[in-house]
């Protein structure tokens, strides 16, 4: 498919592309030119546009709770694998070990 660059740098898209649902009037795109290739990429929404104010308050509350857990040392890990994680778990909770006496 071919596009045309008119005087003044206006790019004309063929109707086959222009009529797709992702090309609505007013929608913003990032244009990236690299290695002789022009990419037109939809602008990503920021988090404020993606969530309702109520959802954002819930997310922020969970993040604040997680930060408090980290500050108070109520976190474990990081672990390299599940075996390492279970070894630490059984060290902290020896009565929960299954199959061992």
C-alpha cells in the first residue's frame, strides 16, 4: 500500500487504511522514523485515562498498603525459584510441612 506526502508535509492515507476503526478523527499517533522505516503507532493512554476515579482510588489505596508492608518488613523474597520459596516458607512455618515429622 502506498501513501502520499503532499506539499507542506501532509500525509495522505489510502481509504483502505483511513476507514479502519483504529483511525478515528482526533485520535493521536506517535510517528517513529528509524532506519528508513516510518512507523505510525497509536499513542498509549496514560493511567489517568485508563481508570475511573473510583478505580484509581482503589489502586492507590492498595499501593499505599503495599508500600507500608515493605516499610514494616512484612515482605519475603525475592526467590529464584519455587523450591527456594517453599524452603523459606517451611523455615518460618515448620508445623505446616506436609509429609515430614
